[in-house]
C-alpha cells in the first residue's frame, strides 16, 4: 500500500461519493459523427484547454474524503491530455477504480502498462 492510498471514508451523512467523471480535455483527435459530446477537433498544431494535473490531484483527494472509490476519465479524448500518464499513475497510487472512455487511437504500450497496473481498471472505447 502506497502512502497516497486512503481508506474509503463514510461521511457523517452516510452517503458516499462513488465516482467522479473528469472531462480532462476539450479537444479530440477524431470527429466522430455519433459523439454526443462533440468536442473541438484537436489537430497536432492546435491544443485545447485541459484539466491541470495539480487541480486533478486536489479534487481526487477531496473526493476521497467523501468516500470516493472510482474515477472515470473522459473528454474530449482523455489520452491526448499532456499529463495522462501522470494522471493514471496517481489514480493507481490511490487505489481507486479507473475507467477510461477513449477512442483508443492514442493508446500506446506505455499507457496500457499503466492501465493494467490498476487492479480495478476498465477501459471503454467507441
């Protein structure tokens, strides 16, 4: 157990925050007609805003105080986030369940290795 892992807390009200959805990026590397989010197309020469890594960690930490047990990464396309590997590593360190909604185009062997280190991971694609 690493030092970031916390025991799931149950707030005084008795209700827990089960999962947080993080829309990590506003951009996507594809233009899928069926996508209900319809993110902005992000070409190699254009970069749309994304969630700051330190802010991500703070939100997760606060969520864990409320009983958080899972994080879902989505977007836009979460795998184009500049800190995606650090984000996945951090989730693994906390022991939270990881879900990723991705088109899979930017999924590298390095990212796969990090995802499978999460014993409770699930990755979904379109």
